[in-house]
C-alpha cells in the first residue's frame, strides 16, 4: 500500500510517501512502526501500550482522529492509499508527535484538579453509587485525555481560547461530584472566555471518542448549570 506520512516540525513540513507491505490484521500503528523500523528510522511518533489503554498513539488517519493501535488498516484504507498525520488543533513537535501542552493547560484552566470538601484528617465521605450526581459523574470517568475529541472539534480549530471537549467534560464530572468543595467555582471556570457557551453542538467530540463517551452531553449539562447559576445570581 502507499502510505503518506506527514514529516516536519512546528515550522512546517510535507507528506512523504512510503510503500508498505500489507499484512493480515494490520493496524495503522503497525504501519507507522514498520516505516520507522524498516524504511526511515528518523520518523518520530508516540505510542506506549499498543492495546487501546493509554491513548498516546492518537493521530489523524485519512483526516480523522483515531487511536492508531486500535484502528485496523482494512477499515480505513482508501483503495491502496493511507494518509497519517499528527493530531489536529495541536502544535507539532516533530513528524507525527503533537505537543499536548495546550490540551492539558486548558484541562487545568477548566478546573480539572479535584478540590475536596474534606481534609485528609477527616473521615472519608461516603457516596452512594446510586446518588444522582455520582451516576452523572461516572459517565466520563473513563476519559484518558487522549485528545481525540480535541482534534475532532471544529470549535477548537476556529477559536484558540476554547477549552475543548475533554476539559469541559472533566468540569462537568467535578460539578456533579458531591465531594467537591465549591461547585460554583467549577462553573466560574467554564463560563468565561473560551468556556462551554462557545460550543457549537456539532458533536464531533462524541462521534470520535474511542471510549464511546459523550462530551457533547456533558457540555450541554454545563450550559444549563451556568445559565441557571447566572439567573440565580441576578435575582
């Protein structure tokens, strides 16, 4: 097969095409690894677990963000061609390795750190698994910050200040966690410039999430909570 791989850095680059042997049950990560091991050892990319657990191998495959370790070539091959590029909406370090710092900076800005309502000297707060907020929070705990939703988001592409689906989904999780000290602080963090109200509700985040999470619904929940908080403060 003919595989076009983006080569370059933050200053620019171009696609380079390699002829790669086709094999049974081959993943896109297998293809990238073959190129690095057999054709060009200078190719830079990122991976770790290879089994769909860490998300570090996420790349653009034929224009769509995917975990390359879990994407079989047979599912995405366009004739005999395959195009692989670094994740969209992030700076490029080199070749297929994107700089994740802006993604995590926004995660922190959205209040991603847990601020507990009790100190370590107090008894651990008991929370029923059936409690309404706990049920809602549980929906997103499988997010591993792979940034696929961030790369899929057109709002991020058009608005550099937008916090992005993963950061806002994390904020919604914390907002519903009864152990969080100040839930209004969570809303304050996501209601300003680049906050949840910037979401255009296109749904690419939910469509492409490899863990089948639903950031779009989480963002909708934040919008309702922010609007409700604003109205309460006005009265």
